[in-house]
C-alpha cells in the first residue's frame, strides 16, 4: 500500500511541477514534456530560482537553489522531492 501512496504522490509532484513550468513559459501543462531538460524547455535562471522557492514552500523543504539544475527534468525533480517527503506521517498508509 505504501508503494501505491508514493507512486500517487510522485504523480502529484510531476503534475505540480509541470504546472509551474508551464506557467513560467506561458504554455499549457499538456504541452510540457516532463522528460525534457528544463533548460531545453526554456526555463532560465530567474525562472529556476522562482521554481526552487515554490518547491520549498509547497513541500516545506530547505533546498539548495541549484536544485533545478541538479535535477534537470521534471521527472528527476519529482523523484527527488518524492524521496525527500516519503517518510512524512501524512504519507503513511
């Protein structure tokens, strides 16, 4: 059951990051490929810093500002974030 919860949480994280990236690019989330590097999608350093702050706020994390460059795709970021929040009580099944 816990694996299912983590998979669902990962999907939520992917959707959330995709929406944030789409917002920064002025595009629809359905037009964003979560497997392409954010830089290729058009995310610049200013947008990356903003997304970093959004991630910290949304999941109450304290992250290095380079997080968006350390995990270059939406899927990479989502896996990292899901791993970081995996042991939180609200995810316990």
